[in-house]
C-alpha cells in the first residue's frame, strides 16, 4: 500500500466510509492554491455563488475544470491521490471523475448543507472516493462526515443548495435530509493543516459549518472511481451534467472523458 496509508486507514474507510489522510497534497499546495485563484478569476460554466441576498461573506464553488486549469491537471497526474484511492477502494484501476473547488471567505455564515454526493451523480458502484483538502488550516470550518452513512438502506434526498428544493421529482425514493447534530449521529471532524485530506465515499453524508473566522477557507476536491463504476440513469439532470456524454446504463465511464489515472 502507499506509504501515506496503513491497513487501519483502509479498514476504517471501508467500514465507516470516511478517514483522514495526513499530507496527501502537501507537495502540491502551491499548485492547488494557484489553480483556485485562476478558477475564481476565470469561472467555468458551472460556477455558483451560494449565498442569498443579505447573507454575509462569499461562498463560491465550481467543478469540472481540471482539463482547462493546468495546475489542477498537474495535481491529478502527479499527486499520490490516485494510488491512495486505489488502496482505499480496493480497486486495480482509478478513473478521474471530476474536480471541485469550494471557497468560503471570512465571515461567511452559510453552512454547506448535509448531503450525499452519490445521488447527484450518474455513477453507480461502491468503489469510489472523494478527497476534500483545505489549502488553509481549519479547525471549525472543516468537513463533517457521518460515519457509516454510506451503508444506509436509502439514499438522502439531493437538494439544490441555494433554492433548498428537491433535485429530483421522486422524493419517495429518498430519505429526508437528517439533522445529524440533533439526532446524535457519529460525526467525524478533524482540525486539518493545508494538504491534509478527508477521504470519503460518495454515499457518506457530509456538510460543513460556515466560516466565521477571519481567514479564508479554500478547499479542493478530487472525485475518483474504481473498477465497478458504471453509468446509471437518474430521474432528472445530474450534477455535474456532462451534456452529450452518450453513455448507456451499465457501461463503464468513457475513457476519453474520464481517463484512467492509475492502474496496477
């Protein structure tokens, strides 16, 4: 296994759906930070400002930019993330799904709503991992994950962050968004240094508090998939949408759009 990992880390990820990986991107902080600045200066078509009128601060996010932002592509190709993902997932092959940038400026009280990533995606399979890495030290504005939620019988209803409305019409197929604090769930949260990463399954319920500090909170995510990833149709447009992909249910993700970045 990769030197950043122990068998305990792999077992924890498989059992709980989340584990902390210290220093995953420590050699790529400058590149990621420069890429985030480029991304914010030149937003992509999916960029969003996630605050309502009157809410203080700024909550910017954007995704699917790694092929146009060279700093992000460098991290995808050169960081140990793909090999670490293979170990965590128990997969021989790792495909790139997408990147995601989330920036909360100082004084941003808006929380990242509790959600699972999987219901938004057109990917089925249990071999998947997201890496969430801050480029600024975080104590109270880090990622919060509910241990074991990736194994729940029913997925959590995906909602639009700003409108707070349902993403799909068939709400009965999903469970309502829970309140993990009020319900006493096992929430994993860590103080993190720049380059540390939370690794979590697409089915893991997660969110984040607002940033009430005087420092920025810039986070970079990579979403990767393994051997069992297959295209699946959802009851509405997915996020990211990847228009014109032309994949059929049950097919592996097309390599020209979602390249293999590690293989044993």
